[in-house]
C-alpha cells in the first residue's frame, strides 16, 4: 500500500472510501512479490497492481467486497496443490499468490503518517491490526538516490527516467542557467554548485545511492569522480567515449585515485543498447544502475535459467502463511 501513497493520500484526505489488496504470500513465482498492493475505490477506480494483469479482475472484486462489507477478505489466486505444487496455470509465471483485502482507514493518524512519509521518500512502516486477527506489517525503504552531476540534455532524460523508476533524483551543476525547475521538473533537488563540493556535503550516502557524472568537462568531472569514488555509494558512473575514459583514468590516477577506487567506476556509462538519443542513452544508463544494484548479469532473460524474481518479503510481513478461505 505504501508504494501507492502519492495517489492514495489525496483520496483519503478527501474522504473517498478505498480498499487495498495486498500480496501476503507467493508460491513459486509471481510477477510481483510479497507486499505488492492494488487499491480500489467504490466506483471501481483501480490504482496499482498485484500481478501485472493476470489476476487483477479477481483482486478488484475482492477489494470491492472488502469495501462493501467493511471487513477483511482473503483469497488465493492461481492454482496449487496441497504441497504447494502448481497443478494449473493461474498466473502467467505459473505460481500463486495469497492476498488480504481490507478497507483503508483514512482517519487513522498512523495510516496518514505512514503515507506522508512514503510520499516524502522516507522509510515508512505501518502495522495493521486486521479484523480477522492476523496482523499485517507494511514496510517501504526510503527511495534510492540518483545523483546526476551535469545538467545537459542527457541529464534531463536521465532525470525523467530515474524519477519514473522510483529514484529520488538530485541534479547538480555549476551553471545556474542550466539547473532550473523548467528543465528538470521531475527532480527532487536542484543544486547549483561545483559537483565535487556538493558531494563533499552529502549527508549519509549509502549503497542505494548512484552517482552519474555527465559534465563532459575534465575540470569538473575529475574532482567529482575522485570525491564520488571515495564515498560509500553503491554505483559511480561517468559518460564518455573510450578515448575520454582512458584520458580520465590517467588524470584520476594523477589526482591520487587508487586502482581499487578506479575499479569501482562504471565508464563508459551504460549498457550496449545501440542508444542514439538522450532518452535511449538514459535507458541504457538506468538499466546498468538497476542491474548493478541487484547484482544481476544484465543479459537477456532467455539466456539464463535462474529465478526471474528476487525475494521481496521484507516489504510485508506475516507471522505465518495465511490459509486460503
């Protein structure tokens, strides 16, 4: 539910009755994991998804039933045997999900506070005491950060795609004429400063922070990269041709960057997608960031044989599996 906070909060504040349908357990594989939520209003307006389309109709009906009855409803979508063996295709990926559908109490200050935190990008946890006696904990980590250094057209495209993918985006450039809300309407933060000075002022950077240097000026990108590579961030990348990358590596070494630090640098930045436009380039950059953060190969899914979905049980917790009823 917390991932839908930006859309849910205005509805609840205006008094619109809303029910949520949350995945509480996954058997085998599902398009979305535990904690994925779909919300529905009394007039069947649907927000979010629990399966990407496979069982949305049934989920909406369950949510409407919870809304009409004012109490929790539970269900299982997909077909599995008593030993969790799939015996028929219920989801496109061959698994099953168990869900809880429940009205959202818009007057509960704890609900509002959790939604407000989620909208602001802060870590948010909500413990719900559902009326069937089985508690539900919803949790959403703070949004990962994407710091874009340089404010050209590639930066604008990366800001748009990064924000759409759920990153809290900061754009920093030394030129005030470039760092404007009109050019970067999706950015959470706009900073006018030399990039290396901004990085030195960062509070609590962590392994969910990605730094992309798009300045195209070695006078700016060398000190910025030297600063970034010494921060405990999860990803540092820099755009440039292979000749630029080689020249930049020499300058970084001369500036005191060690081989170990330099090995962290993703440059040339982006996956080999044959990108031409700023938007295509931004897609290749964001794809590399997501793959690196997840520790995945960035190879076509058809080339592997491992699981497609990682465990997301931290988003939603139950004391034990819930029986279907």
